[in-house]
C-alpha cells in the first residue's frame, strides 16, 4: 500500500482549496486500490509553530522529525513514512496561510543540519504545491510557499505546481463589501476555467499515483 498525505491549509471546508485537493485525491485513488490518501485540515488542529526547543538537534538523539508534542506530532510522523505529499493553501496577502506557514516550520526545521546546512528528510517523495488565489495569471502578488519551497525541494525533491487563479471569494457578492470586483467577470472566468482547474488537480493526483505504482513495479 502506498500513502499520499494531503495537507489542507485553507480555513473553509468545502471551498476552492478543499475542492481542488479533493479532486487530487480522486485522481490518485482512481489509479489503484493500493493507493491510500489521507487529508489533514490544519484549521481543525490545535498546534504551534517551531518552539525552538532544539529537541531535534540533541547530540546522539538528533531527529529529522519534530519532537514537540501537540496535535501536529502524529501528522508529521505520518508524513515521514508517506510516499507522496500534497500541500494546498489559499493565498492571503501574497503568501500561504499562517496555518500552512506554521506547519512548514515544524516540518522543515528538523531537516536542517547546523553542521553543514544540508536539508535531509526521512525519505524523498513526490510533492505537489497547490495554490488558489483571487489574483489573475497576469496580475497576482503570490509569493507562494516562499523560502519553504527551497527547503522542500532540497529535502524531498522538485515539487509540481498546481495553481487556480481568479477564484470566487464568496458565493454571493451582493452580500459583501466587495465593490472593486465585478461578480459578472469573476463568474465568467470561473465558468471558463474552474472545471479545467479541477481537472488539473485530478490529473496531478493521477500522475503522482501512477509514478508510485511504476516505482513499485
């Protein structure tokens, strides 16, 4: 059995990011019954960022999995044993959500060696970085996963990017102070692109699962 861990860094359970990640999961499980997919919603967990306890750096007991105990501990341990990783987040103020950034501190700091500044995860695996955002492909301020992408690339491997642009923020724009946006234009863009975005996510899940099954054989 091969396992893919999906980390949902968005606050809404059924909106853009969650929908894209669900399609990824469907794509992965469509390949084989030997593919297990587990989704973790960060907004449903009570956890903190790196506590600078340095437990992962103790001589003779150094670990590349975070040792601080809270609701994130078991998730990080599962990722260490997984065969694929998917990170999904909406983009707020040009960055991933605070919950995703906090999670990434806990994931990546134990990988970092202060002896030689290498980045070593428990195992390398395929990674997908997913972003959903209000900005258009031509005009957006997304820094994505920022410096954490460097850590991911060095420790796990080169990630694949799946982005959904110009997404709906709410279901009814008339109920909110959002006058700078044209609901008609947003709806038109969504009608033209959203199903394609979902298909991109599905196809990415399928690719990751197929690559796992190929390596297995």
